[in-house]
C-alpha cells in the first residue's frame, strides 16, 4: 500500500514566503505614525508650532495639525495644503512601500470646507429636485468633488464629474 503525501503547490510555497498582510486598521495606524513623524520633522525644520492629531476615518489615515500660525501652510484655496498632503503621502509610500490615501487637514480648513460643500450640495439638490434639470457646479479639486458626490448620494440623487483638471466640475443629475 502506497502512502499519499500531500505536497504544497508552488502557489502555497510562494505565499508561505511572503509575510502576511497586516489588518487594515493596523496598516492605517502605521501610515498615520509615519506621516506624523514626517510632518513633525517638517514643522521643526520650519520652526513652526503645531499639534498633530492622528485618526483613522473612512478607511484612511487622517491627520490634523492645529495651533500656531499655520494659515500659510493652507494657502488661499488649499493649494499649499494639497501639496503638503501629497508630499506626506509620498513620504509614507517611500517608508512603507505602499500607496497612501491619507488625508491632511491644517487649522480645520478641510473640515470647514466639508461643511460648506455639504451645505452647497443640499441647496443644489433642492434646486435639481424642483426644476428637474441638471446643475453644473464650479470647478473643484478632487477633495471637494468627493465631498459633493458623497453628499448628493446620501440625499438620493446622482452626480458625475466632467471636464479636465483643473476645470473638472460636478454635475448633479435629476432622479
């Protein structure tokens, strides 16, 4: 009688050589820690004061810097903040080897902008419902468009983006 030996397949052997992926929350917390270290060093280099809060929300690391005089790190329309966020994402990617979707806020700029855009989306949704016609909004960056799309979806309408950067707009469609 011959004995049956169960040998692992090549795929199983390759998987065994790779370290298991960390759970999502653990990876996002690690992203937040790396990003906070990067931002802390940046604040030190520029001799700026600020407290960094790390959180995880909507399946992404979220960092907020508050305190001090940091308005110039935001810019007039958030363009400096967008650039700092992108640099921070690159620092995280360089350190961890994975693309980051972290969100950075400075002096509640994004938080305040979210509230403003949510209000705008509700007003436009009412207009679209009453007129039955689509409404095209002003050009917005990716963050702003996402806030509007999410709000419109929560209201029960649909929206889409059209155009090319930097003139990409949200169009709210009737039901």
